[in-house]
C-alpha cells in the first residue's frame, strides 16, 4: 500500500461508504423538502410509526421499542436509570440472569455513541463513572452472524416487505507470523481509520508479532463508524425470511417502517427462525445499510434512498389522511428537539 492510500482523508474521499452523512444525503434532503410540501408538514415522518417518538427518526427510547418485541426474540434488556449505584446495577444483572461480558448502551443514542462491551465489574464502574445517562444493559451475544433487516408495510396491509438485508463483518486481524499488530492495522484502510482507538485498546500489543493463524476480534460492536464492514445480503431474501419477519412484526403495534438489528448462529438458523436475538428495532431513522457495501453501485444507492423516503411518506400520509393520525406540530417538534439537543450534549 502506497503512502497516499494510508492517509485517512484520501481513504474517506475515495470510498463513498465513508462520506459524511450531510454529503451522502444532500440529494435526499431536496426530495424530503418536496415531500414536505406535498404533505404540508416538515414533520410528516412523525406519523410513520405512531407508537414511536417522532416516528423513530431521532430521539426514540431503545427500551420503549424493545418492549414491543416478543420476548422469545430478544435478550434481557433492563433499563438502568442514571445515577444508579454499581451495587444496584449488579443486583439488576443478577435478577435478569445477565453475566459478564455485557453491552451497555444509552437508552437514547446516536450512531453507536457510548455503546461499549464491558468484560468485568471494573469496566462497568469505569464506564458509569464517566457517563451519567439512562442505559440499557444486555448480555453480550456471541452468535456468529449479525444482520440488519429492514421492512415496511402499509397500515392497511397485513404482511411486511423486506427492503434490505445487511450482513455485518466485524473488524479483525489474522496473524501471519511475520507482522506486528501495528503493521497489520496499517496495512488495511478500514483499520487505519480506527487507528487511534486501536492504539489505545491494544497499546501493549501493538509491536508484538501476531502468531500465524491467530485472530484478534478488534471490535465487538457492529457499527460502521467502528470499522464494521456492511455487506449486501439482499440475495438472502426469500419466502422463509419474509415469513420470519411477518411473525416478528405481527404483534408489534403501530410500527410500519423499521429495521431489526439482530444476531443469529447461522444463516440457516435465521431462515428457520431459530437462535435469533434482536438487539434493537429502529424506526424511521433506519437506513438500508447494504448501501454501505464497498461494492455498492452509486446510482443504486440513491435509488434505494429515494425509495425509502417515498415509503416513509406513503405510510405517513395514509395514517394522517385515512386514520387521522396527526403530524407533530412546530411547537411540539421545537420542544422535542430542544430537550434532545440538551441531552445529546451530555453524551458527546
């Protein structure tokens, strides 16, 4: 790899999956304005999923959404109110049969901020001492596969349609018996972008040669911003998967557009509806994450995003016109955003 290909700016510039969100979504913003004019409301999206705050576009409670999912499809996910003493947290973990390692995530989050895998009580104590927000705690699920499966349906329809399947490939390094961990990191553009965090995490191992065949799973959290590769899995959509998503959504009231982030033991188990655990269900803010596949076609990306916003619009307009579900008013949105912005300042 030459010097230029090692530079973070060049890596981001030449790979559209790393473009800033305001760049990627610039064309979509103008389409959103057009749809807003048709709806006569900038906040039409709030009627897409009436049971989720702001339709799930931002600021929604993860715990509130998880409660809508059938227990057989989700891990224990107790809410930990901010300021809860560590002894009480440990009691909550015990009461819910949750052992370390665990995953701590803010109840209201933003693109993986403050989501951490914690391996022991010391990690837990360190984490909560620095962050004073309401958290959800879940057991770390070590299933082999992680997927993001996006769906939608009109309120007058029974069955949802799957619109996107994304397979997540976690950042890892395999030793060749010759290269140090630092050299392996610097040989891979995706990990170069994570260099600072990896340097901090593996400070004592960076200059040690990784034995041949040894694998380091560098990042256990499946966020794109943490180095996870998103791969197009739409070829997996078939009748079995459609039936599974129908079953999973059948008891979830007033959610018509969303995305399951789930783990399973294998693709075969996923199709059979076995060994599946949902970590999150997202609403109108759901992205068809397969568009971040490094091999994705530029025009297909925008075709997908325009179609997504048309789906949100169509659902919202049906709910508004046929079912008399109101859009959020300017005053309601102003108060909602004011409180949300105040909150986000506490998790930066």
